[in-house]
C-alpha cells in the first residue's frame, strides 16, 4: 500500500490512502529544500521560478491567492466561451484518412487551436507544441543536466510567447484578459504570475487532451462500445469518465511531507516525496467492483482522475468539453484504431500514447 522508492520517497497505491493524502495537512505541494524546484532556486532556474508561481507547487496563502486567480479567470472564460469546439473537432477529424495518426493529425492540432483561442494567445499552433511537453518535466525527477537545460530554455520561450500576447492586449473574454482584470482588482499580482498560470492551464489543456483522445479510442475499441455510442444507448460523457478511470492520463501526483508523519503504519520523514498513484486508486478493488471492467454506471464521485480538494484540476470542465467534442466527432466519422494497443511515451507520471493509427469504416 505504501511502496518505498529506491531513490527516496513513497508511492501510495490504495484509494483510501490517496483520498486521505489529498487533505492531509502534513503533506504539502511546495518542493522540498533539496529539490531543484525549491523556491530558493527561483533566481537560478526558470523551472524553479515558474514553480513558485503556480498552484501545483504552492501551499498556504501563496496557493490560495494563485488558485483564486486561476480559478476565477478560468471559469469566467469558460462560461463565456462560444460553442466552437464541436465544429473545430469535426474539421480536424474529418481530415483523417485510413493510416493516419489520430494525435498528430487531429487531437494535437485541435487541442492546440482550442487552447490558443481560450487563453487569447497570438501565435500559431505549430509554434506551441515543442513547448507544452517541456512543462510536464516539472512533475518528475529531472536528473539529466542536459535535459534540464532544454526544459528551462523551452519554458523561457513559452513565457515569452504568453508575455507578448499579454503586452499586446489580450482578446476580450480570453483567459489572459480575465487574469489581467483580476490583477486590476487585486493588489500584489504580478505579470509573471499571470503568465505562468496561463502557461499551466495551456499546457494541461493540450497534452492530456491529445493523449486522452487516443486512450479513449483504445478503451472504446477494447470494449466494443462503438455501436452503443452511435445509437445513443451509451452516454458519451459517462463513457469518457469511465475510459479516463481505466486509462488515467496523469498517473502520479507528487506531494512532500512538510513534517514527519505516518501513513498506513509507515513512518514518513520530513521533506520526503510522497506520490499519489491516481491510476492505482482508480482500480482499487475495495472501491470499484470489477475494477478492470468497463462500467459506465459507476459512482464517478469516487474516481480520482482529476484529483480532489484544494488541488483538484481547475480545467476539468474544459477537458471534458474538449474530449466530448473530439470523441463525438470520432464516433460520427466511423474512425477506429487499427490495433487495440499502441506504444506509449517513456515518461514518469503520465500515460500518454505516442501515436494511434486509425482506419475508416
């Protein structure tokens, strides 16, 4: 249940322990003093400076302020967002032919275009893809100096793109415009904090969506769901939530012990990393009957795909809307995966397909 890692730290695999960890005051999100992402390295590394501005790496008052800005700005933008996602998804999916890759041909350019519009960036989709993956290196140990340097360079470029859009006057109703309005009504919010929180939401709305669509196609194929989805016998939203339970994109969420504590009888020292294995929690037999079986009637309040509590994913509604638009377009176009399996990116913490070749019926 509490698995010790050779490199230091622990992984929580049980649903109950994961749920408790979300609200355990002894576990925080701020990187330990030993981490390269520690606030003490903010002047030294772009990655550490960025981490000091965004909710996934903050605790206490700092977390509350950034979470409030990101959350209010996100939901104001989301509520006013025009219903263009369905049309956008259909246009990209319609361009696929048998033998094409779903990710590079449709789900990647769709998610990039959707997030550029949502955030209010003045940039082309092709310019952003090399930058979004760099961000997620922050959620896993980075021990290769060369890779770490590349990540810092990409994050600096990512910041510059957003800074230029902010300086030029973001489009009314966009995420950047809402963040700017929040800044005007609240003292102490810097442009750097706006830029980095926009970066967080942008990257999250690209990587997990482009990969999530491929994972969902595999789940639908493996469980012979296409006819039921086409004739409306199976609710698409329920199918997506269950598919994300079975193929959880974000596998691990990091925490740090702010003080010595005990979890399920295991003593955890201060500053030790503790990883919450969301994918394992989503298949815990104590919570989900037949956890490896597709069942769209489950109680999704118990599913931990998007986290829980003060660190729950802010972008969940947009993620579900994006995936809903993509999967509806895929169902309607009669696209199917060529195989029931696919290669995955070699990553700690994320289950992201590298590609998914499709065919048309």
